[in-house]
């Protein structure tokens, strides 16, 4: 079983979408996907209504997800840890306690645009359009990730 963790700031907008999209694309008996946030304001909450809506437009149900905080023990549990933006990436690297843990951390859009270090923009204060844009970016990244995992 390969284990993949998607990480953003609040675990209510971007990483729940990334979790839902990747899980939809992989064989659940081979790949387990989860998500987490770097800050705790929304712990225990459902994904943002706009993420739920955009996922639903693409026939993906993310309403079983609840926000949780990233824990350092996630470095042991997961094989790949994808940060949604460079700030989350840096924060994760700071929390890593070995080179092995650091190599698990990747910036998700580098799957699509290698070495460009692009962010999935935080859509929290934006419109549904921004969430659709986030979906498109994550769909492309998760396509590549899922094929690499096959
Ligand atoms: P996310 O978006 O990191 O994609 O879940 C955010 C959600 C909430 C906040 C920031 C970003 N917030 O500051 O509450």
C-alpha cells in the first residue's frame, strides 16, 4: 500500500480537493490518500462548501472528509507528502527531522511544471471560479501522480 498525504493551510479548500481527486484516480486497494492542514482553525470541519460543490460537479464526493492538523508522525505514515504551495512546503521541510523525511515532501504543481515552484493559489477569500481553477490544476497534477503510482 502506497500512502499519499495532501497538505494545505486550513485543510478545507485545496487539500480536500487534492485528496478526493487522487483517490478517484487510483486503485483504493493499492493507494491510500489523506489530507491535513498546517493550522488548526478549521479542525473537525467539513471541506469548504465551494470545494464540495466543485468536486461534486466532477462526480467526486468529499463530504466524508474532516479537517485535521498535520502531525510530525505523518512523516512516518506517508510515502509522499504533497504541499499545495511554497509556504506549506517550507513549513513541512522545517518540521522534518531527517533527510529521508524531507525527500518525502514535494510541491504538487512541480509534477506538472517541474522546478517552477508554482503555488496552487489559496482560494479561501475568492469566488467559486477560483475553486474551479484550483480543481483544474489539481486534476492535472493528480493525473500525473496517479500514473506514476501505477
Ligand atoms: P486551504 O484554504 O488552505 O486551501 O484549506 C484556507 C482555508 C482557511 C484559511 C486559509 C486558507 N483560514 O485562514 O482560515
